[in-house]
């Protein structure tokens, strides 16, 4: 039985967003494929079979599907939230072009069409896509990748007054601790609140995380609306 690595297993090495942690091996086999079909690899990993002829064949590869096919299978395998994050991530990582994503989207399942209309390609990570969309669905104004002088790009700016920094494991190792705290201080000095979110707080503790974000944003909006005088938190001369 001829099989190719596909879907999440093909995308993860390219650092494309693949959703929640998983340990399965995704293999694509012809719909009329025959032969023994083991349920696990020799290392004990569960095998997920995709019984399908390649929609976007890549004849240059024998054991691995091409990027278009891998993302196409992932769109059908992931839920809506993670599928949209996968599409944005594929463009950010240079695996697909926007034109290629457009081709995939035109043939996408109906369940993904509302999310496809929200595609933005501004996020640096799948986590940023997820947080941006979740907050917008609760009617907050969220702008991604806001360029700030002397700071750089803020991942997300909520209601123009609270900066969210998304600390995914890839970009925020131990060597980022001190530089990240400098960024937080500079953000606060601009009169904005700063919140730093982790992978687990977003994916596994969202209810608590959202309540914290809501409280900070609502308080910041209230203070801004009721402030009288010069720019909020302007620098004061020493007494």
C-alpha cells in the first residue's frame, strides 16, 4: 500500500499551525488502496488515514504530499478555529502564497466560509490569529501588528489602549525574559496597559484568560473616557 505523509504531520516540520498538541501520524492513501493497514507505528503512534486521491498532486515527492495538499487535508481535519489559523500560518511561514490559499478557500467546506471571510494574514503565529478572532467575536476592536516607535510591533492592540503580547514557545524562550519586560515597561510608559499571554492560557485556560483581558480593557477604556487634562499618564516634572 503506497502512503504519503500528509495533513498535520506534513505541516508541523514547516512550523505551520496545526492546532492542539497531537501525537498521530497522518498518512494519505489512494481511495482504492489495498494491503495491511496498521493502526499504530512501530513507535506506538496512532496512524490517521486519509483515504483520498491527491487533489493537488506534487509528483516531485514520493513519501510526502505537497504543501497545497497538506493544507487542503488539514482544512478538512481541523476545526474552524484552527483551520483558519493554519491558513494564515501557511502564508506567514512561506509555505503557501496568498493566491494559493485563495484557490484552497474557493473549494473549502461550507463550515469554513465565515472564517475565510475574516482571513487577514497579519499574525506572526497561529495563537495570534486565534486570540484576534476570539476577541473580535466578542465585539472588541483589535488591530494586529501595530508598529510602535522604540518598541517594535505589538502583537495585538485592543480598543487602542491594551497591548497583548503572545508568548508562544517558538519565539519566547528564556533569553527573551529581560527584553520582553523592557517592552512591557515602554508600553506602559505610553499610557497603554500590557498583557502577556502564554500558549496554555490561550488554548486551555481561555475562560479565565478572557475575563482578565476584559477587566483590564474595560478599566483602561473607562479611564481614558473619563480622563481630564493632558495626555494620559504624561510624564510629570519632579516635585
